C-alpha cells in the first residue's frame, strides 16, 4: 500500500492530540471502534501506549495499514494506492 499521504496526515493528528492526550482520551474512549472516529481513536491510543523500548516500526505500520483498509472499506477514502486529500469524505 502507498500510504505515505495518509501516514503524514495521521502523524500530524497524533502530534496534535498528544499535547492534551488525557482530554482527547476522555472525549473519545467511548466511541464504538466500528465507527470511523472510534477506529481513529483506537489507532492513536494504541500508538500512544506503545512501549518505545521495543522495535515499534512494524507495529505502527500495521496499525496505520489497518486504519487505511477500514477507511477504504467504509468508502471514506477511494483508493489504497493513490494519494488523496488529508481531509477526506
């Protein structure tokens, strides 16, 4: 998958929400994982809870790929291989 365009957008979101992560977590932890925002929350929360002592690059790539597949299945993004706007749907 060519997900660089999505990875960059998600990384910007991650860096932004982790500035006040407790507030972000409180607002989003009750959203269903089957909802797009719930899936985004689960992905960001999973990244925030990673043990940075471990080799995390494969795990992070897997998380982003699962999110991208979810977004494609929900027809929020059109393609798994072509760049799209960071603001989709």
